[in-house]
């Protein structure tokens, strides 16, 4: 660890996590910066887009189902 001047193993012991986990966290932070662990209700940009797309798909399915029922109703009235 460069900030505290201790080894990764010592920092892991201080944090009560396995050294491998701490190394993974360090690697993730170095590669993605502050977007590594969004937390506090914040989502990574890709996750936010995925959430919006899933919401849109759900809304479109509801609209489709309503239109199917309406079409069936009008077909039944014509017979």
C-alpha cells in the first residue's frame, strides 16, 4: 500500500479481509477509479443504462398486452 506505507498483507490484516480480496479491490480501483464501487444508490453507467432498458421493455410489454386485448375485443364485436 503506498498511502499508509504498509504491505498489502498488513493492510488486509488491519481491515480483516483476505489479502487476495484487497488486491482485487486495489486493481479495480486503479482500473476504474471512482466508478469501481459506486454504492450509495449510484450505479455504474452500464448498470444504469441496463436498468432503464429493462424498465422500457416492461412498459412496452404492458402496452403490447393492452393492444392485444383491445384487438381481441374489437374482433369479437365484429362477429
